[in-house]
C-alpha cells in the first residue's frame, strides 16, 4: 500500500510581533445621542464605552488588515517574505468573494502566500491564532500572519441604539512562528449552537442581538472556558499577568475577571479595558487590546496572558500566550 509522507513542523510556537490599526474618525457618546435616543451616562454605565473609531469611506476590512499586518511583521523584526501564510478572521466583509486573506497577502507583500478567511465572529481571532499555531507545529506553515479585521459599521443599523452604541471598526494582527519555548498554549474552544438565534443578521443586512441573553451567557459561561484554557496550558490562575477577554462590554470583562480572581487569579492581574476608547471591534478586539496595552506599558515581554474570545454562534475560544 502506498504510504504518504506526513509533514512535521516546529516543536513549539510563539507570538513574534503584534500590530493594530484603527480608522481616524472618533465618534463620542454625545455624537450618538444626537442621532438616537441614548446618552453618555447610559453608555458609560451599561457598556463602559466613552468613544469609538468609525471607518471612513476608504477604510475596509482589507485596508485595516493590511496596516495592522504590516505593523505586526515590522514589530517581529521580519519582512513580508519571512511570512508564508495569512489568516484573516472576520465576519463583516460585505461580499464573500474574493476572500480578504488573498488580498491582504498581496497588499502586505507576502507573495504567493497560503491564505484563507475564518469566521467565528468575535471569537475569530482566538480560533485563527490556534489554527496558525497548530499549522506551524504540523509543518504546513512556517510563519503565519494572523489578523482579526472588522468593519462593523457596514453591518450595523446606524440608528439602532442596541448595536450602534457598541460596535466599531479596527484590525489587530500577530505573527506566529516557531519557538524553542512554548509561547502559545492549547486552545479551549467550542460552540453553543443551541443559542445561535441570539446573534443573527436578519435579511442579510444588520446585526441583531438579544443583548441581555448574550450578556447572561457571557458572564456565566466564559470564565469556566478561560479556566479550562489555563488547565490545558498547565498554568495556575495566579500565574496570569494579563487577562484579555473579547472587548464586548466592560461589565462582561469585569465579571470574567471577578470569577477568575475568585478562582485564584491575582488582584494585580492587568485586565484589558480597551473597549473604553475603541468600542467592540469583534475579532479585532483581542490583538488590538494587547497591542495598545504594550504601547501603554501595561503589558511586558514575557508576561503570561489569558485570551478569551466569544460571540455569535455562539462561539468561544481561549488560550494562554506569552507576550512577545
Ligand atoms: O460582541 C458580541 C457579543 N455581544 C455581547 O457580548 C453583548 C452582550 N450584551 C450587552 O452588552 C448588553 O446587553 C447591551 C449593552 C447590548 C444592552 O445593555 P443592557 O444593560 O442589557 O440593557 P437592556 O437592553 O436590558 O436595556 C435596559 C434599559 C431599557 O429601558 P427600560 O425598559 O429598563 O426602561 C432600555 O430601553 O435601557 C434602555 N436602553 C437604552 N437607553 C439608553 C437600551 N439601550 C439603550 C441605549 N441608551 N443605547
């Protein structure tokens, strides 16, 4: 019988560099209160957002991904030719063909790269990070540019106060490559498909979510998944220096942090709060939060970070990583 050769890759992987991109236009809560029945106090109290960035006509999922991706490659001290695969997690491209990854690869300058898009909504980046790490370990990729990029304002009704106050536009990227020491832990992922109706896009146009139901699910079910990611990586809650949950709502972020602290996480664990000035940017939120926190000096090279994404599907994925 013919026996096929199997590829073999690196023993371990790590994050080599991070980058992010946001549109220039800032929209404050007061700006929104002029076009819908909402106000600054309600949004700050219930969601934690003070302002968000909104794409201009020239900003697209692809253009933001290209900027974030190029920054991540430069931050890794690499050039585009050092990367051979591009993954773009997204759920907001308005047409499925051509996929974003092939366009991003070409524009970043990663000639002939393997590339595909991946949609697990707001959990997409952690899914893509896990896929990239496993591809490098299996030998199907050398170095992978992993991006989460979203133009949510294309799929949000601009006067729907249940979504327009939350969602915003951005991209975040990481380069994943081989490493002597493990820098990306095993992924804890899954779906709650029985709850699929909680976040949908009726009529293929605008996002609809049962806000309270999603809120309850996220505040009760996500911390145990985060604990599972720690267990898979052989890491204690007290080892976690930085917690970066998907930036869906600051109250959800704080609820997850509280549950982890009850389970042994430290009081001085740094908790991402990038939503305050960036809004909810779906698959871009986790890499962008890490990038911003590094720039602010709140996250340092070698820190143990716990990432946990969750959203439509309902899908979730989390892993422990070592910050580059
Ligand atoms: O990223 C993907 C995953 N998505 C999420 O994780 C989202 C999870 N859900 C949430 O973050 C929250 O449920 C929302 C931010 C969407 C909504 O917050 P909430 O605290 O659940 O508000 P609610 O829908 O229960 O509404 C509470 C009150 C209502 O008034 P009454 O009936 O109590 O008088 C609403 O009419 O607040 C009112 N309200 C608003 N008021 C001012 C709802 N939206 C607004 C608003 N501005 N934008």
